[in-house]
């Protein structure tokens, strides 16, 4: 009988790889994609590749995801100094960017970023600065890329008012009878509803431009050099779409400027770390290198709070709907995740003035 690993191997062999596949095993711990590390051997050298299944539940039109990635990586490649600085799609043997398996799932392959690490929890301000610099540089490098040539692969991905609407529907449907036990969390989210349109309103005023954005700027989506700890490469490009720089900034803060994991059960361990916020602000603005507009820079704290509460409501929505979106390891997993996000929001609100001051300080003449 064909095992899962045999299946991965047969998928890998359909790409233009060098050598014979000697192993193909599950790798990494993302919430969305299935990631496989493929090792090949041509008798002289072993090589590694990353094979990934695009999640068809999340991305309803996976071909469009591949189209976006193909365009953006080609654009970035011209600006990169080495192959460790950019993801490259490995073509299939028939010259395409993906294969389709018998169940209709799309698989693509990338070069493996060698001698690198990525961080699920950030402890060191220098590491976080590096992640920030990488995402800032990503923004700067893509500033002349025409955003309107990209597909919106998950419509309204970071449209918080729409996310809030979906949350309210999940609360009223209460499909799994879970709402009663999370009344406190529901109230926390509904009591802040005036905030949710702040970024969209800023765009309407002309204060917040639409750019090419990554949309999933967690620290574990930047590979750092294992030895120097310098940022090498931004990965996980599936959600590249038109969006706001401040939400890219904000999602990174939500995930990385916390003292605990996104799914820490003990809320006493979860704090918003203002020093990490400062390090990221400094690194991001340095990476952007003066290419953001002043009104946009001043909205960075709003981006942080928006992404954190939005993610909290997404986790809670999924919990109320029976855990159909995010991968979960146990029944309360999404609720645990939602609670960490709400705790961080509360602490951001307590440190709001300091967040605003920090942005002003590092923006220098740009704000
Ligand atoms: P997900 O969307 O599930 O988070 P990612 O693309 O982020 O998927 O991949 C999951 C993990 O696999 C990453 O956190 C990283 O550890 C590893 N990884 C992904 N792409 C590469 C690559 N090109 N080189 C080395 N490691 C990679
Ligand atoms: C998902 O794929 P991964 O684990 O990097 C999600 C993000 C959430 C994140 C929460 C396409 O990201 O939006 O912020 O989980 N990606 C998608 O950890 O929904
Ligand atoms: Mg990832």
C-alpha cells in the first residue's frame, strides 16, 4: 500500500529536481499548509526542497495563489543578491508552477533556504529587529510592483468590519452551543466595534495607500541565517495581495511582541512587550527606508491593535463554528488562541501613548 511518504515522493518526482528523492517528510508547524521537506541525492550531493500543498479549503482559487507568487518572486529575484534571499518556484517537469494530485489539490515546490532558522517565539530584540527589517525591505522592494495585477485570493482578508460581521453571525448561529461559555470574550469584541473601520476610513480619506502586502507577517515567516541571525528571506507567500502596510506591521506585532505563544493557556504568561514593539518599529521603518507616507506611519499602532483583535475574533469565530478553518490540536484550541489575542489587545490599550510616541520617535523626519 502507498504510504503518505511514498505519495509525497511521487509528487516531488513530478518537479524539476536534481537527483533521486531519498526522503519526503512532513515539516514545520503552520496552521494552513501541508509542508514537506524533500531530500534528493545525485550520488555526489544531497539537496533539499520544500514541497507544499496549497490549502484548498482556505484558498478557493489556488491557481490564483500560484499566479501571484510567480509574479512577485520573479520581481523580487531581480533585486536579490543570492538564492537564499528569495523563494523560487521549482518548475514541474512539464514547465508549470504546480502539479495537481488525484484529489484535485495543488502542490508547489520551493528552493530550501539552507542554514536558516525561523522563530515561533521571539525572545531577542535583535532577532525581532531582523524580522522587521525583512518585512520592511519586502515592502520597499515591492513598492513599484503594480498591486492591481494581483488577485485578491482571499477576498476581504484583513477587512476587519467584514470579519466582525462574520463573527456576529457565528455568535447568533451558535452552531455548537459554545457561545454561552464565552460571553466575556464576545462582549470584549463587540464593545470595541467603533474601532474596526478606522483603517478603511483612513484609506477613504487618502491617508492610507493600498500596497502589495504579505498579510501573514508572523516571525516564523522570516528565515534568519543560523549563524549570523541576519534576516535572509520572507517566506509563506500565499496571502500576498493588495493591502495596507500597517496591517503587515500589525500582524507581526500581534504574534511577535507577545511574551508567550499564540496558544499559551496560562494568560498570566501572556503580555504585550513594549520593548519588542520598539525593536520592530525601528526595524520595519529602517527596512521601508523612508518609503511610507507620514499619515501611514502614524497609523502603525492602530494596525497592531487591529490585527490583534481581528485575529482574536477570527479564532473565536472558528471556535463558535466548530473549528473548520484553523488546524487545531484539541477542542478548546481556538478559544485558547482567542484569549491570548484579547489579553494582548487590553495591554496595548494600556500602553497606547507609549506606542504612539515610539512610532513618532523612529519615524524621525518622516512623520
Ligand atoms: P504555513 O502557511 O503552514 O505557515 P509556511 O510556508 O510558513 O507554511 O511553511 C511552514 C514552515 O516550513 C516554516 O515556518 C519554515 O519552518 C518551513 N519552511 C517553509 N518554506 C521553507 C523554505 N523555502 N526553506 C526552509 N524552510 C521552509
Ligand atoms: C494562519 O498559515 P499560518 O499559520 O502562517 C492564517 C493567518 C493567521 C495565523 C494565526 C491564510 O497563518 O491569517 O494570522 O494563522 N493564514 C490564513 O496564527 O488564514
Ligand atoms: Mg507560515
